C-alpha cells in the first residue's frame, strides 16, 4: 500500500495538523452557548438564579431598552396592576386639568351643592367618559368640551383594548413553574462521586417529555498563558424523563471522562466555574413547550453533602412529597 512520505499528511497532500486544528475549532464553537470566550474576568456570572442573563447592554436605543410589551407581559401581577392603576389615574387627572382649562362651567351637573370641588367634578366626569359609563349627572354643555370628551372616549376604548390584550397575553403565556434547589452538591454516587442538583414542579399541572441540559463554564489557559472561557457539556446519568410528577435529582457522575474529574473546590474557584442549567418540558395544559434556566456557581456547591429524600413514608395509599425539603442536605463521605 502506498503512503505519503511527508510526515503529517494524508494521501492527496491534506495536512493532518490543519485538519485537527479545524476540528478543534469546530468543537470549541459547537460548545459555545452564545456567551463567547472573551468573558474572562475573575467573577462574571452568566445566568442569574432567576434565569435572566447577567448582561448589561450599553448604548442601546431608548425604545429597545424600554421594550414595553415584554416588560408588561413578564413583570409580576402586583407591578402590572399597579401600573394600570397609575395609568388610569394619570390620564383622568390630565383630562380633568384640560376640562378646567376650558372652564369648569362647561360641565353641567344635575346635582347642585356638591361637596367636592371643580377638579374632582372634572375628574369623575373624565373617568365616566373614559370607561363609557356615562351616568348622566355631569355632561358637557359646550362644543369644545364635547370635542375633548369625544377624544377621551376614543382613547379610553383603545386603552382598555390594549389592557385586555395584555391580560390575555399574561394568562395565556405558558410558564414552567419549576423550582431548583438553592445549591448543588458534590456527593458520593455508586463507587464514584457525582455533582448533583434537584428540581421540582411547583404546581400540580402535568409536565411531560422533560429534558435537562447542563453545561460547565470555566476559565482555561491557552499555551501563551492567556485565559479564555470554555464550555463543557456535562453528561447526566439521565437527561430526559417522560413524566415529572415528583422531584428529580440530576446526577453527573465524575468519571475519568468528566471535565470535573480530579477537580477540587479551590480549582473550581480559580477557574470561576459556573454550571448552566436549561430545563425544557411540554405543558399538557397548553400543549406548548415551556422552559426555565438557572445556574450554580462554584461557591453554591456543597462538597461532601447529599440531598435528603423528599418523600414522606408515613402516609399509605398515596405518595407524599414535601416541597420544603427541596434544599435539605446532609453530610456524606466522598469516595476516594
């Protein structure tokens, strides 16, 4: 069989070193989760505990930064209802001021001797006009006041249509109401050790075809001594389950092929290690996929601990799951 006599080449003159370099570059690019390799400062969390990205976007355009629809859909219910009330009172206050500018005498009242002043008279007329309630005891008596009332009625119809759409969007948006353990553990597992964390469904809705992806982000050194951020996919003992009725403990065995093999807490701290978690499932109620994110930094891993079981065996005929035990751990001797 003929071979190419030049070292490091394949038949046809293709350089093996060039091929390997390209393969290495392709592999590193495949493992990049989108954060890039340039984030190399000593403490840079990529994903916050609530799943948001720890990125501060500078020089962003004003309306892109406001992102009003997304904020109104994703903010808490108390914040949303608070902003709706603020908008309602501000708009009615503005129109009440406009009615006073054109003259309070342009609003005729069927009741004389009202205990409140002209401003509140205009304010209540504005609220009745905006909501199209129109009780009738206050009415505009001039052409200009009637024009203002007509414009306010149109603004009121558009505003309530927008708020109704936002309410529907908030109610119809499927969410993964899952809760992750506050910390991860480095615990004994079979005849080796393993990195573990736990997750549970906070609600009684059915999640099916549940998948989990875990990646390790850490700083590594190049041959020239410069450090860059690299991402390693952690192979889980089980990364997918068909049903999710109870808690789920995710286990990454620390074998010789694991990026964590031989690591110590000091080494993970020096490498600014962070474990990135992506949860995906199908919500049976909405028939849509839901997802959730979180992360664990090196200082949120408890070494030599294992999770306490969440099942209560005192009941018979039904499995009892104590959600308050999600974060409970106990000391455990690691395998040498």
